[in-house]
């Protein structure tokens, strides 16, 4: 293993980039960049049944969109370590499978899936945990040779299983969780390192890859903890030094308190979803960085460079990380508010165009709603007032309009707006009209502004009232006031 820090993100191209996988990639990225190490992308594509066409491109494209770069990948390989797709490394895996077979640490197993299932059923019937029982147990060498010949004659392709050493114990000092220890007898018996189709299993291939690629640290989700003893067994069997392991805690849904599941359809969980809704990539990067890692202090908004500088693997949380979509929307709003108006307009432009709302007033509307915009797509909902029919009033809004003073205010303001020359209809001339109504009626504060706002926009909150009225237009504003003064 190299003295230099080398970490990897090794996705399976089986679908879109999930928040959990994005966090794994991001923490490895921050760790490598903080320590001046190398960040590698490796594609684990040996599960051909779950392989998704274009899955690799989607993973890499979304990582790049988030703001990550990498030192090695299938597209920019280092000849010393490649190939970077497991499906292109089968000869490499075969070499080490053969080595373990020759040393007697592994063996070919001809048990069929039906026989294995029958064994499990028998164990369950006795209340025993499922453990693989070697078919060669109790056989003489002659009986073993005869059995193998018979199975091969039947055309049964074998798997290759590694022998679990008796009395073995596997332990490591986890970067996140501290000392962890497993007894070999609890692994479930001899396990498969090569499938019948010749492809390696995950727990075998990942060890060969990590060793040959000089991976120094493996940082991943704690759903991999149960895999670590098996992987340590391979390191031991091949007399290799294992990397340092760190297992990040689960991400839970803040609304349910349960593990974030792809079945939580009310929660967006794929980076692609956030891209399509017009979230800012820097905000997503910032948000994910705080899922299970604490930089210390109360600050929550950081640039990528600040996160790289601050990252400390010793501050990875031992408690589950809460995924709060409303918090993410709040954070994205902070980024939008601090962004240049041109940047925010470009963020909203595709949605305006799709809705047929891209016109000369679009930049002004986007700037108007920029302080409250949580993501690009929301601009359509926020600007409905300017393109659609008057919205249905909430009960609270109706209650305001039912106050004794509300019709007085609305009527007075409508008359002043009607008497205003079209040439004088500007943002600067609208607020003085409201102040004139106050002077004439003696009504002020919320009782003055709120009825006008509701009558004009149908909303109780929003941008500055003169801005809303000006962009709505004199004619439309008067029509709304007329409708809501009855």
C-alpha cells in the first residue's frame, strides 16, 4: 500500500446518482483534497443483471455537476492501475482466484442453488442461522474426486468458495466507529469469491482492486460493515496489508426518522432530480457535506474550497445524518439570494421557456422573486399571478378582506390608480398613492397594505407591493382590485 492517500468512489452503473452515494463520493473527495491525496473513480460493473445502459455516464456527469474532479477514471486512466472497469479486469481476478485454489485456501463448489436452498430450509426448521456447509465435509479424497467428476459430467458449473479459517477473528480500528470485531464463525460459512459465470463477487473483486490500486483508505456507508470481515479475510489469505476503513452512519429521513429509502417517493433522492428542478450545484455540495460531518461552530454555508480546508475525518458523526429536504431548499435559497441576478435568471430560463413565459419582463420578475426563490422551477408557481387567472384566496386572506376597513382601502386605492395617467404609471409613483389612501382614510399599517396586496395579488406575502403592481400592469391591477372590492 502506498504512503500517499489514495481513495476511491466505486459506483455500480445500476441507476442514477443517489444522495447516499453522492455523499460517499463527496467525503472521499474532500478527504483526498484536504490531505493532498488522490481521488479515483472505479466502475464496479460485474453485476450484469442490474447493469443500466448509460448508468456510468449518468454517475460521472452528476459528480462533475456537483463540482468534483478526479485524478483517475476509465476516461483518464493511469497505466499503472488500470483498467478502471471491473468487467475489463476479469483476467486479473482469475489470477488471484487460481492462487487461492492452488494454496488450498479456496475450492470449487458444485452444490446447486436448489441444494443450498434445501440446506437453509433444514437449518431454519431447526432454528439455526443459515450457514453454508461444504459438500466435501466427511469425504475421502477418492470420494471427493468421484463427486467432482460426476458433477462435471452433468455440466454443472462450479462456484469458487474461500474457506473460513476456524476460530478466526477479524477486527479493525474504524475511522468513524472505533474498534470493531467480528468472529469468522458468524460470517455464514465458506462464501463465494467467483460466480458460476466466471465473474468475481463484490467482496473479492473490491479487495483485489483496492490492493492493486494502492487504495490507502476506504470511506463508505455503514451498510458495508458486514462486508469488511470478508474483505479482511481475502487480505489475510493473499498476505496483503488492508487499507484503513471508515464507515459513515446511515442517512435517515427527517420526516419519518427511518433510513432514507428509495421508496420514500415524497422525498427527492437523486442528484438528477435536483438538477432538473433548478437547484444550484454549490448548494447541493454544501448540503451533502454536512450530512454526517460537522465542521464545528454554527456556520452552515461554505464554499467548496472552505469545505476542503476544514474537512477533518475525525469529525465524521457517529449518529445518523438527517436528510431534511426543507433544509436543503432553505440552503439553496441562501445561495440564490447571494448569486448575481444574471446567474439566477439563467437558472430559471429553461422553466420560463418551457412554460411559454420567456418575455421582456421575465428578468424583472425573476429579480423580483429572487429573495424567496428556493429553486429554479419554483419561478413558475411564484409568477402564476402574472400569466394565469387570479388565484383562489385562502380562508385567512378572505378573513382580511371581510374586515370593515378593507373595502374602503381597496376602493380608494383603485380610484387613485384609475386616475393616474398611463405615462405616470411607474414603480416610484405607486407607493405615494398608498400613502394618500392612508392620509384620506386614517387607516394604516397592516390594515392598509394587506387588503391592497391580497386584492391585487391574491397572496398575503410576496415581493414589494409597488413592484408587484407595476409588473402586473395598470389594467390588470385595476381589474383585480375591482373584483375583490365587491
